[in-house]
């Protein structure tokens, strides 16, 4: 399978290229979102794509959107991406693109955490709290939380890290009602998904959702959903607190990069073939375990 670093759809207007996805306009109310095989680590896009990664992200997102459609409306249209591009562009979108409703993004990353890891663990060590939510003393790295918490983050500018914020910042951004709706939907999505994943031997330590509004102002789930890029998936049988459990995400790439003399600004070191192959296999394993 050839890796796709960047799509080149000439029959539609290009709106933006994100770290992973390329966005094109389909009329004035829909988008074609193409998930490339680009991988970012420490917020830097690497030169080496991971073959098949875009298909994994797309397949998992559509699996979860179907499964969770009863919780909140989402951006899906059911339109086949092959039907909105030129004939000679179909191989660029097959299996890795979606046609979605074009929504007005809510500029809050809606994060749910069931375990203490990453920036949550860092904040807890510094303050005993995450996003203004006080937690019991004595928790360790990767400890399971007494109950899942909503820990929103402000979307950072390109190249910067997202910043954890407290619930009041979300209220200031979108109003009390919408903020509460986003919090309760986020926690419901997380609890349903983590219960399902537990049955497949996977712990969803945390995950990030994005929401947007349609023309009538109705809240929709958008973007990618419960993928290894937007979540931390841990094999349950290797879980232990007091360290960072192995995961189905970019941990492999990150761990290798940490061994390199690199200051985490572009360009990143080129990945060895072995790291690329192992990472591709990890992404495939996540999809097989969750959807079979
Ligand atoms: N239905 C939708 N309507 C409008 N925008 C959407 C929709 N679904 C996803 N998006 C946006 O498309 C982009 C997806 O690209 P990608 O995930 O590669 O970006 P990113 O590098 O994560 O950038 P960002 O910081 O904006 O998330 C995101 O900005 C996301 O908010
Ligand atoms: Mg994104």
C-alpha cells in the first residue's frame, strides 16, 4: 500500500491542510476531509508518513460515529467521497476520506479522562488538580480516576501545544448552557466508548472530541472520533499504574524520537524503516481489536 503524505485534489477548492487532514470545500455547506498518512509527534509533522494510517483513522472514526449516533448528532452525510472528486482522483480518497457537513467549529477541545496521564498527570503533580477539578491525594501516574472528568483545552495556534483550561473558560467561550451540554455529552461518549473498549481488552485512558454548530445552531460531533491520534488506548493486560503504559498510539515514535538528539522543532529526524513498520502495525492492531 502506497503511503499518502499529502492529497492533491484539483477538482475541489482546498480550504486548509491540518497536521493530518486536508480539507476541501464541497459546495458551500459540506467538506471533503482526507486523512493523509502524516504523523505528528510533539506537534511537529514528520517527513515520513505511516502507510495505512489515514485509512485506520477514517475506519475507526466512522465505526464510533455509528455506534455513538444516539448520544449526539454528528457531521456525517453518507455521501461517498469517490462521488465528489474527479475520476482520476478517486484512489486518493478511497478508504481515507469523508464528506461531512461543514460546521462552525467550537474552539474548545472537549477532553474526557478516566486515567491520570500526560498533561493531566503533569498538572496534578503541580497543583493536585486538573482543569480546576481537585483530585484525591496520593494518585500515581496512570492511576484510574475515581470517576471520569471533563478537562477542556483551548485550541493552540499552529505549532503550539493545547492549553488545559477550567470549566469557567468554556462557559466564557460558549455560554453556560452550551458548556454544560458539551461537558455532559463528552462524558457520556467517553463512558459508552470505554465500556465497549473494555470488552475488547482496551482501556481508553483519555480522548478528545471536537464539536461544531450547524446553520440552525444545533450541536454536532465532528472531526475524528476515538482514534489512536485523538485518544490514548492501552492494552488492558499490560496496564499498571506508576508508569506510562504502552499504547496503540504514537508512543512508539515518541519513544524513539526521545532517544535522538533533537530539540523538537522542525525538521524532525527521519524515522528508521523499522519504526515506521511497527507504528503502522500498531495502528492496524487498534482497528482490528476494536472493530472485530
Ligand atoms: N465537520 C466539520 N466542519 C468544520 N471543520 C471540521 C469538521 N470536522 C473537522 N473539522 C476541522 O478540520 C480540521 C482537521 O484537520 P487536522 O485534524 O489535521 O487539524 P489539526 O492539525 O488537528 O488542527 P486543529 O488544531 O485545527 O485541530 C480540524 O481543524 C477540525 O477542527
Ligand atoms: Mg486534529
